């Protein structure tokens, strides 16, 4: 799985794996590792090297994590953002959208860092119990092989599921029978339940279930991810949480996940209070939309993510999500930036793709 890495890349991978396993590494050590990963990617990724030169005027190393050039998410729609040869690709995730839309692509030569980091983060904030009866409100890996969410949920099922863990979205319909079977079994056994999926998947699930109700056991959890605006209507996050608790029982904890196709790591709002927490190998900062300069705690800007598990692509990703960050490392997501690609990202995109 690591044949795509040279000696320096393999050494970086070993250090990332140690970090995921819990090796102590202070803020300065994390910053230094991020800078080393970025420099290795610059040397192995022509797309990233072009952006690096455009932003810094040269290909010299950076000395601080905030100086690492971040690739806007729109670039993943227009270029191959990979630090390995195409022949090494084993998986490719696509951003959501219709077949007529240009979709972002995130290729992987190895998914093990993604899987390990996702499970480590989930164990802390989402799934702290040893096992759960699981229902996955998404399509299966067979039906959605390019979905990063489905990949992550499948790894969670391998790690935590008691018995079958059905993916209940089947094309344009929901497998309510499979869901009912898992919940009925959990209600009889007293096992905690994990209901995990997309926000609007839950909206459709609640609509389809009608008056059917369950009382799940203590330590049960529902996780929403993705936006709350669908084709038919918009549902407030708090209102959806109340709807789901009414359907499945007051003991249900409602959590939210923040992730995206262009990343390998996830952050969690474990109690649905509006603030996300990220693992040590994922740093989120708010930056000015025009200059892309880092902003102070509490200031609203565009969220910029440094993800050490993104070894095969780029360690720093510039999103178009508006938010604010706080001194304790948590952050708030306020929605998407209005209109087109923000000006700072547009300039970076233009520099990256110009001949």
C-alpha cells in the first residue's frame, strides 16, 4: 500500500501513524510536521508546486503552518491534486452533485490513513461505546463507490457494528424494513443504537416513518452531516434534531460531523451545540476572504483546514465555508460564502491554472 512513497514520504507516513496512535507531539512539533508534509507534496505534486510558486514567488520552504499554501476546493474540480502517479490510484472520491455538474475529485493511493484517522476521531467524539446496533442513512459502497461518506461509514460498521449494519438508502427509496429490524432488535436487547448519515437522509427517513416510534437505549447517537437545504425544503438543524429524538427516543444524543471530500479527517459537534472539535492532526483556522491572512479568535472568515492525513494530496485546503474559530481550537460553521468563489481563492485558482 506504500509503494507510491519514496523514503522521505514513508518516513512522514510513519510519523503520521504514530500521531494517530496517540504519540505525544506538542503544537510546535505538529506545525513542523505539517510544514514537512507540505514541502514533500510540493516536490511530488506539480499542481501544488505551481500554486506554491504563485503564492510565494519561489519554491522555498515555509517555516510556519499559516504560511503553507492552501489549495482551494474548487481546484479539485479542475486539476489532479495528487502527490503520486495516476497508476498508483486505488480509490477516488467525488464531491456531491449531478452527473451534469463538474465535481471535485480526491484520489487516493492508500486509504489506510483516512480509515485510521476517521475511526480514532469517531471513538473520541461520536462512538465511545464498544459496540452499537447501527443503521447507515446513506448508500452502500457498492452503490456509491465514489462517496467518501459511505467509505467512512463502512469503516465505522466494521469497527463498531453488532450484527448487520444496513445502508438503508437504496436509490430513490429507503429500506424501512432493514431499519426496523435493527431498531426492534436493539429495543429488545437494550444495546445502544448509532444512526449515521446525511442530514437530508434523516429528513426523508422521518417523513417515511410517519407515526412509527422507538425508544432507543442510553448512549445511542444520531449523526448528521452535510447541509440542511434540500431540493424540496430547508430544515433547521435544531428542528431536525428534535424530529429525530421524537422518532427514536429522548435518550438519543444528536451529533454533527464536519468533513468534505477534499479532506481525510473529520471534526465533530458531539452534543449538537454549534461548535466543532477537531483531532490533533486537523487544524482549522478562519482567514480573510480577500487576503487569505489568518484572523483572530472569534472573527468571521473562510475556514482553512490543515489535515495531516491528506498525505497523498495536499495538507492544506482552503474551503468556501464561513465560520469563526476560538482559542480552544473549536470552530463554528456559519454556512457557505455567498456568490462565486471568494476573491482570495479565485486569485489562487487563477494562478494555479494559468498557462
